[in-house]
C-alpha cells in the first residue's frame, strides 16, 4: 500500500469516529420518528426518549456503528480518493471537476454500503429497543447471534439493495458538495488551505446535500432493517425479483402515509448530518494535513 493510500485510510478512519460521536443521538431520534410513524416534532421525540429511558438512550446501538465507522470510512474515503486520482490525476486541475467528483463519490457509495450494511442492521434493531423488548436483541452480540440463527449470514445483509441505492446518490452529493465548497473557499482565500470554520461549513453543507439526496431511500432501508426483528412469517416486505423488499416497502409507505411518509424524521436527519458531517470532514481535512507534514506523499 502506498503512503498516499495509508494517509487516505487513516484519515478516513478518524473521520468516521468524529462523525459517529457527534451525530449518533440525532440518528437515534430519526430512527424512532421513522418507525413510530407519529406526528411528534424532533424536540418532542427527543424529550420523550430522555424522560422514558434517560440520556444513555440517545447512544443506544452506537457500539456497532462506531466500530464499523473506522473500516467503513477508511474504505469510503480511500476508494473515493483512488477513483478521483484515476479520473483526475495529480496535480489536480484549478477548475471544478464535477464529473470526477460525482463518479468517484458514487463508486465510494457502493463500497461503503457493502461494508456498513451489517452494522446499520444491528444499529437499527438496538435503537428500536423499548423496555419490554425480547432479550434476544439486547446487545450487538446478541443481535448478531440471533440473526445468524434465524437466517444465516444473509440476515446481517438485509436491506443491502436499499443501502446501495441510498449510498450511491448520497455519496455523490456528499463529496461533490464538499469539494466544490472547499474549492470556493480556496479561491476566496487565494490559498490551497482552508481554516477550521470553513472546514466545518464544507462538512455541514455536504451533510445537508447528502441527506436531501437520499432521505426517502433511507426511510425504506430503515424500515426493511428494523423489520428483521420479526420472524420471517411476520414480515410484510417480501423480495420481488432481487430487490430485497424495496418495492413492497416503498409501496407500503406510499399507501399508508402518502409521499410525506418518505420524509418522516427528516428534521432529525438534517441535524444529524449537519453536525456529524461537520465533525467528519473537519477531522478528515486536518488528519490529511497532518499526514501531509509527516509523510513525503504530496
């Protein structure tokens, strides 16, 4: 592995930890809003969680994704950087490279989905815990064991099709927005560097863009994965062709809640990505700057 690739992998791993630590409470609220199908506001949903289950409930299910964020983000950023360098070899052009950003972001989305799907499967099940839940789903390890016993390895990858469909446009919007806003700040600064606050803005805007680009698909994915807590005979969403249940789930949401059913919980998701991606890209940018000084790769 080249020194450039090592820099991409380690910076991506650090970015993933930053994202999860700052964003997870809002992800928990989002999942509760999606699965509860209630009309409560983000504030009311968050307050109910605190009153009934305490502060720790905001971090339910965080262990599996934070462990997964390290390899997942390492893969995502490394794949993005590798594909981008192939499409737009170093030294990078002084002009915006929208096509390269979109393609590299989309490819990184496929790679990310393949790695993150099992962790998101477990996260969704744990976030839906209530006090009288079956003990089989009380911990990440118990979730894994139960899913393997019920369905084998396929149980951990339920919702994979929906995850890939979600993550391709999500990552394309994510990286393109980040790169373009970073480009604008560099033009404004007449420099190749951006400051801390500009890095936060780049990350926050990229988070909002990727949320808006993919949220309806995230609702479908979440419902498919949370349904895995049920036995097969109790599930509503059957795979048609090889869609993993996406078509039936999409139809169900549309019939039950109309088009707005695909945007239930979006307020929490926007805050989740705004805060999480601000931390993620700021962590990534400064980790890259550190490696730029430490390694002879630039």
